[in-house]
C-alpha cells in the first residue's frame, strides 16, 4: 500500500458542508475513493524505490520489469550518455537559472539543437524545457486570432492545451478520418490561416496515422502541417525520424514536435523545421521565453543520446522484434488489443472496465510487472487500457516472462 | 433558410443522440438534460456540420449550451449561403 501521507486527491479535511473552489473536484475525489475502497493499490501513486536499468526497478521492495516507461531505446543508462551528463554537471554546474533568451543558453543548448538538425536533416531546431511546453508554445504562438487549427480528436493533452492557450478557431475531426479532415478544411473561410495537427503514433492505442494521405489533403487546402512524433523518434522510419519519414512525406511536414523524455531518455521537448523565418519564434513564443532553460547535464545527455540514436539500427530491430512477440503472444492468450497488428512499440491491452483494469494492473504488479493504467477521460471512447511500451533492452527471455505474467494475472482476474 | 426549417432539420439529426427521448425545447441543455458526453458532442456536431456544410469550431461550441442557442448559431453560420 502507499506510504504517502498527504495524497493530492484524498484531502485530509473534509469537514463542513460549505462549498469552495475545490467543490468542482468532488466527482473525481469520489471516483477515486470508490476505486481505492475496493482494496486495490493506488495505480497513480507508485514509487520506484530504486532503478536498476532501463527495464528493471524495485517497486514495493520487489524486483519489477518495467513495461510502461516509453524508454523505447533504453538510453537512460547508456554509459556514454551518463558520462556526458556527469561531465556537464562538473563543467557547467547544476542549472542555468535563466531563460534561453537571457542567460540560459549555454554551449550545450546549441549543441543539442545542432544534434537535432543533424538527426532530422532540417535547418532549424528549438529546444523547450519539456515536450508539453513544445506543443504549448509552438501551437499557441503560430495559430493566432482568425486562424484555424484542424486536429485529430485523439490528440495529446499538450496539443489541446496549446490550442486553449492560443486564440485560433479550433476544429477537431474524428480520429484518423481523412474524409472528415478534408470536409473541415474545405469549409474554412477563404484567406484564413490553417494549421493541421497530427501525430505519428497515437500513444493510447499505439496506432499510427495515415500521414501520407492526410498531409496530401492538408497541402491541397494550403494548410501548414505540424506532426507530433514523440512516440516514434529513434525507431520508426529508415533513420528513426518518425512515421512521416517512414511514409516518405517528411519533406511535406512544416513542423515536427518531439521529446527527449522517451527514446532520448531524459527530459525536454523540441520543434524542428525548415521554415525560413523559424528563428523568430525564439522571441515571440512565451512558453519558450518565460521559463528557465534545461540544466546543462540534461542537454549534454540529450545531445549524446540523439547522436547515438542515428546509428541505432540494431537496437531498432530488437525493439520491433520485442513489439511483435508481445503483440502476437498477448493475442494468442486471448487479450483484446488496441491494434490488429503491431504498429509501434506500444501495445495497448483493452480492459472490460476500470474496476477489472485496476485489479489486473495490481495483479501484474504483484507478479513483478509494471504497465501503465490508462483510464477515462485520457483514453479514446472511455476505454480502460493497460498500456505496454517496449524497450530495445528487454531481452527475448523477459518478453516471454512478461507473457507468463499476463497469463496468470489475466486468469486470476477473469479477463481471459 | 428560416429558423423553422433549421429547427426541423436539427430535430431530425438529434433523434439518434437523444437516447432517453427527452422532450427537446429551446431551453433543453446538451450537457445537463441530454447528458451528452464529449464523444457524443463530437459526433452530433459533425452531423450538423455535414448537414449544413458549416464549421462549428470548439470556440463557438463553448458558447452553445442549449438547443435554442444551437438553432440560432446555425442560422448565423448559414447566412449568405445559397
């Protein structure tokens, strides 16, 4: 059980019948209370007491296989990456204490941006403090009043929040529905600025977008295109540049958004682009200007990791092999999965409901396996999902162990 | 297109989404009375957009809470159309 004293969603004081600003959270507090009263371990309060490798940690005193960390390429303990971080900590100190446009641009920030330009073969790269801020900043700054944003309804929270922070008209369309997207683009008033926002891999079900067709439609209607490739960097596409590269349309993408917190193995976000005026964004993008830049150790680890990912063909092959084995194995056991075929390094196992999903999550944790529990409203169609993300460093043996754990837990909970 | 025609066309469109057969008046709210969740809203809005060949952006949707406001908004958005 949890060791937490003060839990964010279980306030200690619930006295009196007056309402205040927190009353709006009562339904969420109640839903959580009902779930926890059923006796399950809190799925959103797990502590990793020690981290042994990209694929192993000690959770609740138990050696646990990590299958829900997005650490796709296993770079977090790469000796070169760790050494670069230590050296930068020695040479540049623990933090920059400043904005990128004031005192917060060190040599390392320039170097990681150059590494991104080289990785994507693009002219410009802009690094943000998180991936969330990259979407928040780029979207809210680029699409202004009178402009139209056309986006997939299953877009990540950071994309929606970027829309909410800006002043553009926001027009969603049904997930991966090319015709629905086309209709909306066609109806936009003549002369209005248009930005189409897509993702390479959608992280909830692990499915990919038909970018080739969608980008062709967007370009036909004169829209600029932004593609979030957070869940594809490093292992999808001939050079690991993502789904757009894999489908041969990366040159049609105006802006690629990405993150350092998945394949790269640290934290930070970025946008790369060939737009000739791109650099002006550094002065006008508020989530870039009004926050401190990443610590020197973080940008040094990121730059080293990105350069190693350029030569990651062998790791990529292992990751795909793991993804295919897990997908086929879980299907064989009788689980319902988010995609018919493995399309990415995410395998989403669809649970019948939140209660059994939480029970299954806990049963797996007791087996020594960590996966993500995803539940409404973060999920499409109000599904409860056990989201598995594979790592190139999972051994073939570990994948078989994982399948055994799923089989025992699934039978114990009555899902298979 | 006059208000009565818009009203009648939206009434037809709303039927499959009105699972509890709530009697729809101008004051009927989507979130409260009809209990539309976000997925239902998306499908319902898409149906109206296709019917009238218009865009109702999220920004505009935020201002529409009840049925009467929707009919008015569609009327405004279709003005000037052939």
